[in-house]
C-alpha cells in the first residue's frame, strides 16, 4: 500500500505570494491533518479534514486554509506569505477522525517551504 | 489543557548501550500517547502507541515504552542502541478533540549514537 505523498517536496516563494501544497492520503484513509514544523516552535497542528469538512483547527491566522476533496486528497493554501511561514509542512492521514480517537496518523515526507 | 514535556533536548549514547528518552505528560483525560521518530529530511514514523491497554508497549526496531500514570510519564527505551537509531524522537499526546488540536507534540529529543 502506498504511503502518504506530498507535492511538491520543495518550494521557494517570495513574501506576499501565495502557495498551495498537496497531500494524497493512504488509500482508504478519510482523515487528513496538516502540521507546521519549525526549529523554534516545533510541530504545530494546523487543521484536520474528514469527509471534506474541516473538523478541527489549530491557532493559525486565516491566511492558512485548506480543503479536502471527495477522494480524500487535501490541499493547503497559504496566502500573503511571510518570512515566518518558512517551515516543513507535514501532512498525516488516518482511518478515522484523529481528533476523536486513538487512531495513529501516518505522515508524509513533508513539503519544505522557503519564503524569501 | 493537555501538554507533553520531553525532558532532554539531546541525548548521546554509544552504540550497543541502552537508550532512555524521557517524556512527561499532562492530561485531564485518559490519554493516548505515542512516540514518533523523524530521520533527517524525512517525515515522522510511528514507533509505538499506548491506548489504555497494557502499560508496557512494544514498538518497532526494539523500542518500548512504559505508561506510568502515577508519575505521568511515558519514557522510551531500547536495550541496545544502533547507529541507525540516530534521529529525532517526539513524544505525543492525543488531545481527543480539545482546543489544541488532535496531536500535541513534545519539542523533540535528538538522539546521537557514537560508534
């Protein structure tokens, strides 16, 4: 079974631009969660999607948004990029709603975003 | 609010010696606890999880962790370190839908293994 895939793996953008990251979950998984990883803040939860609906959200500004499609694939969008948005963005999938269960999450390799 | 504290930011051991990575948690609920490993430039891989069954949990690659409710700890151990164990390890508590999101990560412990 294929693992979680994320595209692109690396991105370089300039301040003020917007970016869209993509995540394909493991086949059969309906939940997709997004995380931001930085050296200073560590791993922080962005949001979780389940059955095309955002079910849970972390403490990030509205510039960070996402969506999930009927095939469970998910995209994350960051508008008006700031230097501080430079990070590794990780996507994770699980069978059920991760927020309400003990389902383990399977992580993709991440997208490394650099904002200049 | 739930939280997790990894007591060491960096641990260095020699190959063949035991590994101990320490984790304390705070939870209002009966928590689910996980250990994940992240090798350089890779995503996170689940090592093991505790979900209120046996308190001693065995994971992959010879790792295990013991849930101690009285000490609110979930330390990760391995009897004999291998060079390939060098990575960053994250202790994680499941928030089960609380305000902080579904998984709360510790700051991580970088494990170095000397030959």
